[in-house]
C-alpha cells in the first residue's frame, strides 16, 4: 500500500500562480511572433528558428528536472515546480525580449 499525500495549499497556490504567469507570457510571445511573421512587429530574422529550438531545450530541461525530483523522492508538486521552472524562465525571457522590440513602422 502506498501512503497518501496531501499537498500544501500554499504550494499549490504558488504553482498555480507560476502556471498562470507562464500562460499569459506564452500567449504574449505567440502574439508578438505572429505579428512578426506578418511584418507588423520587429523580430530578428532568426526568430522562427529560435522558437523551435528553444522549445526543445526548455522541455528537455523540464523533463530532466521533473525526473530528478521524482527520483529523489520529492513530492508530486515539487516535481511539477521543478518542471515549470525552466519553462517559465523561457517564456518570461521571450516576453521581455520581444516586448522591447515594438511595432514595425
């Protein structure tokens, strides 16, 4: 028999907050990159390649972090937090970087 685990509500709130921020940032990045493809937002010429390559790296890092946390016997919410961290770091960096570029004129 396995032991039941009751997650800490504050930990779950923090995780929910991080996931919400990541979702909003990802939406903004998608919006800016789409406008960039249409020529309405200034983006580097390498942006299309970058958006594919960075996803692979971020998800590989997230998988490794979640696996490592699970292997070390950490709680499910700790494994999720470890997986979210590299994904959030990427969406946050992209949102900040692209929002500084402004619209094309």
